[in-house]
């Protein structure tokens, strides 16, 4: 196979691959003969199907498979012979499919020079789950199971208020007709503070107007940075009643015995799992910031950075849609994500390079432990485990996550590090 290499820029390369026609034809012919021996086609006896029929039915597919396999083989050999470390996915397109000529364009990992992690200074946060944290979680669970009873008095902290609202700004009414209906719990922070404060003392059927000054970054564009007259009507006020922590309450969380000790033990296990993840997230951020500061001057592959920025923009807009925001992603939305994307690519490439240079290998035991932890958060853990094991994409994502965590731990152990104790609530507050 003929291969030529060009440097398009500091980090971009182009390979031209010319597949040998005789090898392609030999492999296509061999595959078709194999198919012909076992093909079952109506009107023909097995093994007696005419070559022309086999060619018509399977020829195009077989040829595409042969060419794809030879391209992969040729590309892999060229990458290995030239010691390329590829960043991102290569683009392989035909120059002339009849002549079996193809061009592969890709970016390579930049040269980071010496990577001495011992010069990094990392803060490793520590925390533990206490009995007080378990008590707090039980109170949260009680709050989730509370029942609501209507009251005739004015609303107060902790009450749920069903309300109707309409707003006027510069003479324009929102909504144009009718009202918006909703429910909020006073003290939850779900509504703008000035509106939530105005609800205190209101009883069912009472109406009130309040002038609200919204900040410039408010999520509703029509109100952002403007003074808005908001009309409120409380249609129902309810007070919450918390359930007792008795056997029935405990059994409702899957603890068949209904025993308090088992309930608290399960809660501790769940909180410790959450804490472990939160501490790893903090450590990943700590190490990442140190790597970014130390290698900020290294040029990143521009196409890989742009692809990452576009993916970040897409995720941000999908999250906005789930929160009720409408609209399509602007063509230039990724521009605002270029800098964080560059940092993310930098850390990702450095982590991969550190793993390669130090011959770090994925720990199957750690993968299994992480999978068990993920599965334990579901009602049917074994089904989740089987789902991952039968889905290559899911398992690949899990393995990448575990490998990154292994490298992060490896870096933190060798860097200059100090421990900073914190409470459970501080640790999980990202």
C-alpha cells in the first residue's frame, strides 16, 4: 500500500493512502466465494447459486467491508510507523474511489516536554459521614414524604402556597391573557426572593401587587434588568405534616425489617458513596487546575478544541430546554465555550500522556467496584450491571472514567499535597 504523509500545521497531518487494486479484488473474490458456498437463495440449491447472482446481491457490501478493513489496516500501520499520537477522530474521505485513493486528516498530541508532577501543589480535601449527617438525611426524607393540609391563616415559613401571577413591565402584560399558575414552598428559594417574601402573611383568596427589581442576568429575558409590577393571588395555603420515623416509614425505603439500625446503616452507605464521588470531583478539579497552570502555553489541537466547545454548547442548550427554555442552538454558540473547552482538552491530553509515559493500566477491580457502586443506586442492581456489560459504549465510558480517576490519584500521590478537612455538607456542595 502506498502512503504519503504531509504536515498541514504544527499539529495537523494528512495521510494519502492508495489501496492496491489487486489485493482488494482478491479479498472481495474470496469473500464472495465463501458466501456462495453457504448462501441460501430461493430458487437455487445451497452451494449452486450462480456467481452473477452472488455478485449482484452481496458484491457492493462485501467490497465496502474489504476496503474499510484495508483502510483501517493501512492507516494503523502508517500511524505506528510514523509514531503519531492521534488526538481526536481522524477524517478519512475518498479522493477517487475508483482508483482506491483516500485521504486521512487528523491532529496529533502536542509535545508537552518533561512532565514532572512532583512540582504540582495539590489540596486533597477529606471528610467523613457523621451521625449528624445521617440525621439530616432522615429529616430530608421525612420532608419528601410530608403531607399537606389546607389552612385558613396567613402563609408562613415552610407553607406551600398555590398562586396565580401576572406581570406588567413598561405597559406590557405577561402573560398577555389569563394568569400563570404554580405552587411554591416559602423558604425553598424556588421563587425570586422579593416575590417569596410578599407571600408571607397572605391567606387563600388574598391578592397583592409587588414591585420587583430583577437582575440583569435573570432567566426571563423580558424581565432581566427591569422593574416589574407583579400581581399575586394566593389560591390555597397548606401546612406540611412530617411522617413519624416508624417501621412503616422505614419499610417504604426498601428496609424489609423496618429496623432503625439497618435504615441508618443503609443511609450511611449511600452518603459515603456520594461523598467518595464528591471528593474525587474536587480532586479532579484541583489536579486539573494545576496542570492547566503548568502547561497553559502548550498549543492545543484546534479542531479537537472546537469539537469539544460545540459539544459543551449542545449540552448547555439541552439542559436549558429541559428547564423550559425554547430556541435553537445558534451557529456560533460554541464560541463562548472555546476557552473552557481548551482547558478540558489540555487536561484530557495530559492525563492520557501521563498514563502512556508511566505505563499505567486500567485496573479491572476498580472498574468492577465502580460499576457495583453505580448499580447499587438502582432498584435492580444486577440488571444495571448486565446493561453495562452488554453495551460496549456504556462500558467504554465507564472504563475511561475509571482510568482518568486512576491517573488523577497517581498524580495527587506524587505531587506536593496538603490535606484540608471539611464537613460532609461542604464536601458535596460543588
